[in-house]
């Protein structure tokens, strides 16, 4: 999680995550997404819920 969400994009670290069989496929998919798209996936909806239900 630290590599994906707290660090600047580091391709070598992302490749380590992608190749680590101890990680769940979902976490490896997040690393692959960042490598492919150059940005981490947006987790706002997952963490905060739908925008229509958020407090102002």
C-alpha cells in the first residue's frame, strides 16, 4: 500500500509488486494499472462513497 499510495511513481518498485506471488491478484492489478496508465486508480468512490452521499 505504501508503494501504491504514499510514494512517487517508481517503476522498479511497481514491477516488484507486479511480480510478487505473495500479493493478491487484486494488488498486482493495481500495480499493473499504475504502470500502464501512469497514475494510481481513483479510490475516492470506494473510500468515501458516492459523491451524492458525501457531506459538504
